[in-house]
C-alpha cells in the first residue's frame, strides 16, 4: 500500500510540475491554481466583513470587489494569476484586522465543507423546488453573525420551505457519512497495518481541506 501511494504521489508531481513551473516563470507564483489567493479576498474577507457589519455576503463581496477593481492588474479576470498577489495580501489584511469574526466564520465554515451536499441548489436550478422567498441563507453567516441561540428563529423560518429543509437534511446526511468515514479510518488503522499509509493520506486530505476552508468560508 505504501509503494502504491508513493507511486501515485510521484506521478502527480511529474504531471503537475510543468504547469507549476510555467506559472512561476510567468507570474512569479509556484501554484496550480490562482483561485486560493482570490478567494481569500472575494470569499473569506467578504465573509468576515459580512459577520462584522451584519450584512449579506453578496453585499460585502460587491463592496470589496468594487473597492479593489481599480487596482487590479487584470480586471477582466479577477481570479487570474496577475491579480493573485494583490488579492491575497488585501484579503489577509482584512482577516488580520478582524480576528474574532474570522474565527467564528471559519469554525462554522468547517461544517459547510464536510457536511453539505448542495442538493437544494441542484433541485432549485432544475426548477423542481422554488428558491426561498426570503433569499438563500448562509448557515455560516447565520450562526457566526448572531450566535447559535439567537439564530434559531431565522433557521426555523428558513427550513419551513423545501429549499431550506433539504439544505439542512443534506448537511445531516453528509455529516453522518463523514463521521462514518472517520470511524472507518480508525478501524483500518487498528486492524490493518498495511492500510496505514492510506489512512495517513486520508487524514492529510482532511487536514488540507480544513486549512483550505479558510479561503472559502461562506456557503449554504
């Protein structure tokens, strides 16, 4: 199992290296994608502002994008590599200025990453159910802006409609699957020593996704 994991890792490095080298030579950034730094500003920083001021994510995001657009080297593609350095720097600056709001949003965003199936969006986009009359709610913002108990009334109002109820049920379902996957990883570690490298790979993936959540933050 260890040899197989090592071969997979080496093949990944070999296949992706030319793209990473190209990005470094062209933009001075050794990365596979430019979305990470961009999301620090358009998603993470926007979420922090939304939590801080009690406004919607869309309002905060529109304001931040309008403010940064005149400074962007490539305004036609906000997530392009040319803008990555500026967006990442400004996003980190906003989060550093509001550590409490960032911590709240990040904690609630973890469950967004590991516990959402997005079935409600799929059904709404295909006109099987209606979008909520009060607009789509972000669980991250709902609970990090006002606290858990203060947000229960808004949550109950949201789940009275099919869109909100399916969003909540999807979270419960995927939350159970995630817990079962963790239990399975623990069992493999204890009972199959040959599978331990795969468990380490699984744990590393979970850790990476948890860290990556800091640049995504908000979501239904």
